[in-house]
C-alpha cells in the first residue's frame, strides 16, 4: 500500500481554503466574523488529518 504524502496533503488543503476565500471575495461579500471562526477550526481539522495519516502502522497486526 502506498503511503500518503501528508505534507503535500496539508498544504493543498490550506491552499484550497485560501482559494475558496479568494473566490468568495472576488464574486461577493465575505462575512469576516464567520471566517474568523471557521478558519481556525479548519486548520485544527487539517492538523488532525495530518496527525492521523502520519501514524505508523502497528507492528503486531501484519500477517
């Protein structure tokens, strides 16, 4: 099974969020109060995804 490049995944998720915010800014108005709540929560979720994907598999479970 191929390993996932966790650093590339984290950077791409952050860039995707920034790009979505830029599109919303270009085509409409942005509620910055909502962004100030959602952005930190999104970063925490991205960090948790990175931590979960970077764990080493347990040695005792392989056949």
